[in-house]
C-alpha cells in the first residue's frame, strides 16, 4: 500500500536524504520516494504505520502530516482572499521590519547632536551586520541549509554557509570601529551582490522558501522585502566608497 505525506522542515538534498533514510529504516516500509520541491514523501508499506510512528522516526526539525490533513490545509488556504494572505505576509515580516526600525533609530540617536550622513550609514551597516549575525548564530547548524537554498555561492561551497555569520560579525565590527572601511565596503558589495542575485532569481521563479537573513529562529518568507533590504545595504556601500 502507498501513502503520500507532506513533510515540512526540508531545505536541501541533505534533508531529503535524511528523511528518506530514516523512513526507509522503519519496519514494514518497503520503498520511500521523497520530493523536495513539493515537500512530500510517498511511502510504500507492507502494513499500516501510524503517523506518530513515522514522526518518531524523523529528527525534530521535520514534521510529517497525513494526506487528509494536507488536503484540509490546501482547502483552507484556497478559501481565503488575497487580502488575508497579504496581511499574513506582513505579520510574518513584522520581526524583520521592527529590527530594521530599531537599527535605524539607534543609528540616528548616536549622531543627532552632531549629524553626519557618513557616520550614520557606517553605524547603520555595522549594527545591521552584528545584529543579523547574532540571529544566524542562534541556530548555526540549521542556517547553512536554509542559506544555500537561494545563495549561489553557498550552493556551490557548503562551508561558506557556516562562515557567513562570522563574516557578518567581522564586517559589523570593522564598520563600528572604523577599521579598514574600504576593505569592509568591498567585501559587503561582493557578498550582498551574490545573495541579491539568488534572491532575485527566487522571486522571479516565484518559489516559496524561507529567508535566512535572520537565521532559522524566525520563520521569515522570502519576499520583495528581502531584496529591498539587500539593495539598501548595497546602495549605502556604494555611496560610502564614493565619498570616503
């Protein structure tokens, strides 16, 4: 007998292999086909296996849902209007918007008595990198898999996903300490341009994936806001290179 299940939490081929191997190891399971793009698995079993047993075979980051539940979720989603979906997306982006607002406010307050656009931008970029790297470090094991879903370099060089948060920390410190600013600006332009290429492709392909800008601790969707966020940092870096 064959049963189809939805599986959340898969972000790469490594996840796909893990899910397949763990399910295939269960007694009475004869064949498993995992579809990463559709986040599903087709399981052939000699005897019925409860959803609880299937779930217990998987690591905690994965959640398996029965076909009936999947159909109910699909019906629920299609019955809602676009306005409700847009509101949900805005709510999902609320943490990102609040953090950017906080960084902007802090950068303004640091210089409101003796205003300087260049000092404001350097502190904004420094705080941006330090705070965003902190969220990535909250789940350093899960971040690389999420990041390589859209970053072209992380897809090719897996270790890049592991060191990326530390690159951000280094850049943040360099901007805040005013150390080798031009070097930091060049590195910023390179890494953010690479990421922006991946973000743009994801948006054009209309893929629904999780953004890793704030790590995996916060479940943020990949949207136009991610592109705008990167674009602002790139524009700032270019302006600083021109005026420094």
